[in-house]
């Protein structure tokens, strides 16, 4: 069954068609990768799915319910969570505080502007702290739970973002380049975390450039280029698709 259905959505910025009539479906409980060169429209797609950008035309369905242009905080209530290509972490707050921010489901769409009143959102702090800690533990971050994010490495902060989304018990998790800028060990760790999340029934839409990781953990792949869908299929189908190889992957790139 498809959990997420993207039906002919378009988004232009001035004269630029960033997303041009893209359709695809994400099956429940799978890891579905969205790949394509820089500027292909991947983040714009995720921004529309997560209610950050409005959709020009077309529709988005979650569990057969139309969620086109539903605001972010309402999508969070439906357990659609995301992470950001550019970290949205408050460096002057601890890891725990950053994770707890996720529980403020009334966050506005600019998510995590650090200026708002942190205390006012924490009606149930003890309960949320317990949940946050259990997720931090599972990714091996319990030791840094009360450290300031500004003192931690980029690799750790990428995990903190995932934990913040996980703590809200997502049904659909949108990950925008979760391993960009990470070394091989950190990448392998995050790939394991993603696989584990999916094995527990969370549906994952994964944007990444790391082809080894994509080919290793994805069930299905949608390829976009210049705002249009180029191809879709299993990793085996995509890695042998001549159109994809020519436009994006490059001869031999999967066999390095
Ligand atoms: N808010 C915006 N205003 C203007 N142009 C944008 C905006 N967001 C994205 N774009 C443009 O849309 C195109 C697709 O961008 P993006 O979705 O970020 O690509 P990707 O994530 O695949 O690298 C790019 O040409 C980018 O410059
Ligand atoms: Mg992007």
C-alpha cells in the first residue's frame, strides 16, 4: 500500500520550474530514495511534502488523505517528520533541549528559530525527556545528552536531527541528505540507523548523494533531473538504466 502519493506536483520560482509535474508513490514500510544532481528539485519536493513550500499545482496524499498545502504543524500531528539538508540545530542549546524542541508541535514553518520561549512548551517535560533519552541512547548519544550542540561535531549533530524527528514517533520520515559531509564510519552508522527505523515500520523518503548507501539500503529509487522525473525502480533497475547512467550516474560510477 502506498503511504505517500505525489500526484503531478509543480513548483516554480519566478521563471524556474524547480519541480515540473512529478508523480511517484512511496510504499508503506519501505526506504524510498529520491536522487538527482544538485538543483534537481529534491529539497523543493520535500519542502512541499512537509508544508514548508506551497504547491503550485498537483496533489500530495498521505494514507489516501489529501495533504496538499497542509501546514507543517498539522503534518507533525499526522506523524510526518523531516530533517534538513542544512542542519536546523540551535548551537547554544544542549542536545536534549534540541530534541525536546521537536515536541513543540506548534512550531512554525521556519522550525527552530531559537528565539521562542523554550520553557513555555514543556508542559510535560519529564515524560518528553524520558522519550528523548531513550532515542538518544539507541543511537549512542546518551553521553552527550546534556552537552551544548555548539561543542559537538557535525556528525553528532546530524544524528541529533534524526533523533529529534524519531522522538515524535514518525510514520513517514523525510531525510534530506542525512550523511552529507560525513565520513565513511559516520555514514555507515547512519545507514544502520535508517535501516533499523524502517524495519520497525517507519516509512522513509531518503534524499542522498551517497550512491553506495542509496544502493545498499533503498527498496525503491526515484530519479529526478531538472525538476522532472527521469526514472524509478529498484536499485538494480536504476543502476543499470541507461538514461540514468547517462544523465546522472556516469559510466562506471557504481562500480568504483
Ligand atoms: N526558495 C527558493 N527561491 C528560489 N529558487 C529556489 C528556492 N528553493 C529552491 N530554488 C531553486 O529550485 C531549484 C531546485 O532546488 P532544490 O530543490 O534545492 O534542489 P536539490 O535539493 O535537488 O539540490 C534550484 O534551481 C534552486 O535554486
Ligand atoms: Mg537539496
